[in-house]
């Protein structure tokens, strides 16, 4: 049985007070089970605070992005992977569709960032997903396969065995339009099969999260799918009750 994960991507939301409330609420109210990792990904400026508040609670902390450069240097505004590890982050999201669309991160940059994350001792959550246009053109599998293959070329089987994949159809993110459990399962199976071409054991062990308008009332049916190993939650992760309810859904699998 694969370990499940429920991860919250706060995006550009939060404050000192919010971070404190959210992490202490989750740490005190959620019964954290060993077989379901609970992860929060606040904005970079709140990571150290979140990591300190989460210490020894079972709540894990991850970043939403990292610099593509590994070593210190003249890169104004960037946050390096080693800095994230230094302040207690264990995970980092790479290749979120908002970074791909708004900050021109292409498959090669995403692959490189996954490698930089691994080298810094972080677990990359590698996001893949198709746009509505690509889905309607029948190209979802092709797009996702290309996104995965670019990462495979850089991190290989060893890298993947330390990573997590998140399938996030772009048309389902922040839209209230969730993929049906069957649509999610179909693509998750494609992802696992593609990784199995590299290494069957790695693919079987891979955690593949679904993201895109996951809410307390649809989480259980999505998580119940064979190849869905949890969720990457945006909007609903900003409400402690909703996020806790989604976390509880992952425990029922
Ligand atoms: P959403 O976002 O849950 O608000 O749709 C998911 C994500 O972007 O990770």
C-alpha cells in the first residue's frame, strides 16, 4: 500500500497571523496518521515560521517554488533549494501550471528544478497537467507524457524514486470544475504506466496526487481511485476545517 498525501498549496495567500493559526490548528486538531502525510506549502516568507510552528507535530512544510540555480550567487529575488532545506522544508512544488503559464517555466526548467530540489535534499512534487484546449484536442496524454519524459531525462529512476507527481488538469484548477474520479484515474494510470517503462518498482511506489478543485465533498470519491494517492489542494487548503475534512477522506482509503 502506498503512503497517501494531502498537500495544501496556499499560493499567494496568508499572513503571519494566518500561518500561525493554520499550522497550530492543523497540528492540534487533526489526528495525523502515519500512512497519510499532511503537508502545507505557504508562501516563501512564511516558511520558517510554519516550519517552527509545525515542529514535532506531524505537519510537514513545503515550498511552492525554488530557484533553478543551486549555489549562492547574484540572483536577486531568488530562494535556493538549500535555503529551503535549511529552514526546515522537506518538500517543494515544481512545475505548477501557474508557474508554467505565468512565469514561462517550460518542461526543461521544471525538470532542472526537480533535479536542483533533489540535490538540496528536498522532495519535489512535480506537477503535470493539460489545458482544456489540449484535452479537447485529444492531446491530454501526449502533453502529460512529454512533461514527464522531460523530467525523466534529467532525474532518472533514482530521482523519481525520491519524488512525487501531482496531476493537475489546468481546467480544473480554481474553477470549481473537478475532473471526475474516472477522468483522474485514467490519467493517473497513464502516468504510472509511463513511469513503469523506466522502472516498474519505482512506478508502483510512486505517489500520484490529484489536484484541481478538490473539496471536502468530492475528495473521498477521487481518493478512492486505484491510482490516486491523495491530493494537492489549493483553495480548500485555506480553510482549516475543509482541509482537515479532506485529510480525513484520505484516511478512509
Ligand atoms: P484548487 O488549486 O484546489 O484551488 O483548484 C489546486 C492547485 O492549484 O494546486
